[in-house]
């Protein structure tokens, strides 16, 4: 009788010890998963992401803490996966945000580059326009100067013609005057010769 009682006591103590170990193991799993989820939620970089996944992970941890022995393995697996999913989703959302930020920065860089190219093209167009305008003005000035020079040359030519005509008239008048003078001289000589002959005839 004493031996049976001792054996039952021993089995009861062993069962209680096993239950205590099992409960302690379960508590450690719950604490580990809870700490992991708390670290995620308090992370200043990614803690604000995956709020729905974090809530589902916390529910899974609560279910694990209340699970019966035969359901514990499955509940532990679900809780672990939920925590892992919350972490992965938070990291993914942060990465997507960073990618979006980089895309916006890239777009801004491209936009700034396009604006600079447009401004450079506008300045180049303005420079070309000013050069073309200056060339037109110079061409017009040269044409005007050429026309003025041509007009001056024509005026000089006309004046030269008038001068030549006047000189020709003077020369013609001088020639006529010389001819008249020569004729007068011949007439005078002839008259003098005639008078001389008459005087000789009277003396005879």
C-alpha cells in the first residue's frame, strides 16, 4: 500500500513538473514572439507600416498563449508566420516607399535637366535671332551705303559730263574766235596789199 502510494505521488510530481516545463516553454515562445513584434512596432523606420499584419500577428500570439496542448504546435507555427509576415510586409512597404522616393527624385532630376536643356535651347535661339537681326541690319546698311555711293558716283559722272560739255563749248568758241581772228588778219593783209599796189600805180 505504501509502495503504491509512493509511486502515485512520484507520477503526480512528474506530471506536474512536465506541465510546469511545458507551460514555461509556452510562455517563452509567447514572450519571444511578443518581444519580436514589439521591436517591429517600435522601429522608427518601419514600425508604422504593415499595421494590419501586426494586428493579425498579435492576435495569433494571443491565441498561442491560450492554445491547448494538442493545438499548440499549430498555433505556434501560425504565430511565427504572422510575425514574420508582419516584418516582411513592413520592410516591403518601406522599400516601396524608398523606391517611390527615388523615382520621384529621378523624375525631378530629369525634369530639372529638361528645364536646363530647354533654357539653353531658348538662349541659343535668342542668340541666333540676335545674330540674324544684326546680319540683316549690316546688310541693309551696306545696301544703303552702296546705294549712296552709287548715287554719288552717278552725280560725279553727270558733273563730269557737264564739265566736259562746257569745256567743249569753250574750246569750240575759242576755235571760232581763232578762225575769225585769222580771217580778219587775212582780210587786213589783203587790204594792205591792195592799198600798196594802188599807191605804186599812181606814182608812175
